[in-house]
C-alpha cells in the first residue's frame, strides 16, 4: 500500500515509509489515560501523511528512519 491509496476511516493499513519530521513528545494526563504522544511526518514516493506515535513509540523512531506500519488505521482531523 502507498500513502496515495489511504482513505479516511480505513483500517488494516500496511505501509512502509520514511520519517521526515518528528515533533517533541508531550505528556497527556487524563482520568482514563496517562502517557506520551508525539506527531511525525511519514513520506513515500506518492505523498506524505501525519503519523501519531504513542508512549514508547515516541522514543523508538527518529528522522530518517524507514518504518513499517502494520495493522494501522486512518483518521481524519475534525478541527
């Protein structure tokens, strides 16, 4: 699968692409969830997409890494 093929609310995404940007991790503290989140930009030869990383994922990747997304899903920002 390529980035250009992604559709809103799509599940079971299998994709290999490169991390081209990565933001700083921030801490989220809510009654039902405590953890870290950071955003990254993922790019292949067909386009770019925002990738949200959670908890230990924030520390596992850096700019320039090629990553494989397995069983991912696509969501649309409603804001």
